[in-house]
């Protein structure tokens, strides 16, 4: 594809990369579970990875391959694997690439479900160190002889801490460790993962990529920057001629085929369609979030606002360095005399729901929902206060959003 603009490449990616039949501009949805081979040897070759093709839709299909091609292109990577959800992508990656006795450095500011999965890793004798990733010095101090990877989110959910991405990427390169970056909050039009030397990106396609709250999905993309020949956890059977594919091959075989978190063909198609408006949506979302954060920041019934676009955010300059826009998630601490449950009930336009990256503005009480399973001490360490509300800003008219908050505040 010769187009240089991100949006031009994006909206034409399906027809250019996948060449749909009969002049279609979208790859057709393929719902077949099985794939016939007239020559049995060809089936054997596909099974053994000697030839490209599909043998069973739990492992691969034309619909998933088409979406993977688009994601690889947008991330400028060497390949991608899609999954049924973002959590399936994360768990498959970790369980495929790590083994008992390994050490993993993890962001202290993790999404609740990911934090819960970390406890599963610990139960499998994988050692974890939770560190403050806003400063590379903490990450460097946590490295051990058995450290295999560093995992973090670009912008933390919900308190919006921004990782010291470039410095951590350089550290991982020096240490020959995987740098696994969750860029759910900052999709490829907002953030170039290769610029910070990320080895692998994982994301929930459910959020900004698909964008309309109507389909689940997840993905893992290999940027091509990591030398897999120095990663001794790759099994001999997956060390094929193309060394750049070793990691993804093991994830695809051990994490997708064996664990079965397959993205449906219908979901793959829906994600591809939603993806086409990514730039338009995120531009409006970031604009709305910045303006709403500024309004809330000066409100006398708000104690604190957490948004990287605010000049007094602790990592504002890191965000400005790495991202095109400051994202669509912001959180706030209400005044002590305002019950977050009652305040959310007072909103009319904003939807009370647990999701983010939608076209509609969503909000929820953080401590009592997505961080309910975490102890009070853990919540405190992550910066989650009892009266915190997380918002995922949508594409509504900003005056209507401000007016909704005005009328809600007036009731307290």
C-alpha cells in the first residue's frame, strides 16, 4: 500500500491487503469450521506449518486472517494473532511464553482483571514484581537473572498513570527481555509501539478498535524488534526457518489452538468494520475528554481529576511525548460529601456501564465494581479512592456532556 496517511491506509486496508472476491471492499465472513483438501499431503503440510492455510477454525480462518493482516499493517509488525477477548489475548500470551521459575515485572497500576490473572501466574510458580512503571529506575531495580519480560499498559486504567515507555523499552533491549505493551487505551493511530522498542503489543479490540460496544475481541501483534533466538522458552518444534515468527507461532499453537479462545468470524468482520472509523472517533473522543477534564478540574465539587491531558498530571510530558492525543478515559474523585452512587444516578446522558472506548460516554464507581476484589491496601497502592468515578468519554456534543454534569452537581 502506497498511501502514507494513517486513515487512508486504514479504510482501504481490507480490500488492498486481503483482495476480497468479486470486487467486494470487505472480506466475506467465513463460517466454515472445516476446510477440505483434495490432496492429503497439502493438509499435512499446512498442519506442519510448511504451507499457509487453514485446517480448523479454532486455530485459524479466512475471516481472522484478514483482520490479522490489517492489524499487522497498522502496527507495522511481522504478524498478529486474534482472540475472543482482550483477556484471552493476555492470558494466552503469558501462559504460552512463560514457565515455572520465570520472573515477570508488571506494572503496579493494572486493570483489575489483569491484576487478578497475575495471581493465577503466581500460583503456577511464576514470580512477579509489581513496580511503579512511571519511572524506569523502579523497573531496573526489579530485574533479576530469571526476568523474562516486562508487562505494562501505556495509560493505566483507571487512574491514568503513564508509563516511562521509551526508557523501559531501551532497558528491556539491553537486558534481552520481552517488552510487552498493552495499548488498548492508545490504539495505533495514537501510539507507535515500535518507537519505544515494544516487542509485543496486546490489546482489547472490544474497546477503541471496534468502537461501538457491540463485539468482543483481542489481539497480539509482534513488532519484529525482538530477537527470539535469545529467548530459551521457545520450544524446538516452533523454531521454524522464519525466526521472526517463533513467538507468534508458540502463542498461536499453545495459546490459541490449545486454550481455544477463538475469535468468531462474525466478530472479526464486525471489528474490521468498526476499525475504519477509528481515527474519526478517537479524535473526537480525545477532544471531548480534554475539554471535560478541564471543566471538572476547576469544579468546587471535585477533589481531583486524573487525565494525562491536564498540565498538572504527573506524567503529562510523557504523554505529550508518546501519544497523539491524551486518550478517552478520565477519572475523578468527588467531594467527600457526594456519594458516587447517587451522583451517577443523577446523570441523564452519561451511561452507567462497565466498558470503555465506546461512542457513548460511560461511567462507573471504581472501588465498588472493577476493583471490588482488590483489598483496600491494593486499591490505595494503585491510587484508587473510594469516591472515584471512571469515565470513558464518547463522541457526544461537548456542551451536552457539560450540561449533564452541571445538572447532576446541582443536586448536591
